[in-house]
């Protein structure tokens, strides 16, 4: 399988090489960096209203705050890019930005 030559494409290629199925929906977790807890709580609520499963956590080592939002979906480059752009648009007014994604592999 061939993927675009960017960070998302490289991540997809790695998942493909690891044997992850691209034919069944996977639980994809998107990360949105936020400046502080209060902002993160507001943004997490906005993300929930927009259909994402979202929770806020603080990194123990860096003290940075992140909204984690998951979605069950097929692994598709253009869809991943679209969702990240949407998360950027939603989070920008709150001082946040899309900060990558990951897949929990069984």
C-alpha cells in the first residue's frame, strides 16, 4: 500500500507494516494541545458537543494540558487530515491546536 509522503502517511505506513487492518474501523485518538486546565475543560465540552469522545489530561513530566478525543473510523489519509483541520478550527479560538493522532493496536 502507498501513502502520501508526510507525517500522516509515515504513521499510516508504519501501522500497515505492523499488520493493522485498514478494512475495519479502528479507534483513532486525536490530541489537541491547550494552554491550561480551564481552557481545556471548555474545549473538551465543545468537542463533546461536536460528537467527539473527549477528556482532558495533564502530562506528568511537562505539565502540558491535552484534550484527547477519539473516533472509530477507517484509517484513511484524507479523512485523518480533514479531522485534524477541523480540530484546529474548533480549538484555535480557545488557544489550542491539533497535535497529532494515534491508534491503539491490540
